[in-house]
């Protein structure tokens, strides 16, 4: 299996595991949205918490040029660490929600990633 296929399976497995965790409050559904042709992967929460509407992307990962980009993480899960634990090379993880993501090889990006993978 090549690296791209491996990363697709890892990302899908991680998001599937997260989406299976029951949401304690409200009537909220957790949806997986996978587009393996364009390598976009998301988890959405949709529903109601009392009188408050809940709708939004809580996790968003993309695969671009052989790297996994963490675009959004509104969870308590340490996504970068989970990816490393599942076999993704640290150098292949990009924190897309930090401005330094444009210069992936920069020192700040490396330091930020180390902070997220303690």
C-alpha cells in the first residue's frame, strides 16, 4: 500500500472513531463527510442542544501533496498525536490552522507541531 492510500485509511479510521463517540447533551448527530477523490475529510455536528441550534465542522483534515493538513480541530482530541500514534510521520503533518502552514519547513511550524505532539 502506498503512503497516500495509507494516510487516507488512517484519516478515515481516526474520524470514524471520533464520530462514534456519543454526544452527551442535546439531540446532536455526528456525521462523517469523506471525499477521498479530493482528499477532504470532516466530522460535522448537527442538531439541537435545548433551544440552541448546533451545526458545524468539528474536525477537518485534508491530504495535500502527500501531507495531512489539520485544518480544523474543535475537539479535545490531540489529532496530531493520534496521527503519529497511527504511523504518520511527524514531517507529514501540517497545522493548517496556523499561519505558518504556508512555510511548512519553517522553524516555527516544527516548534508548533512539537507543542501539539507532546
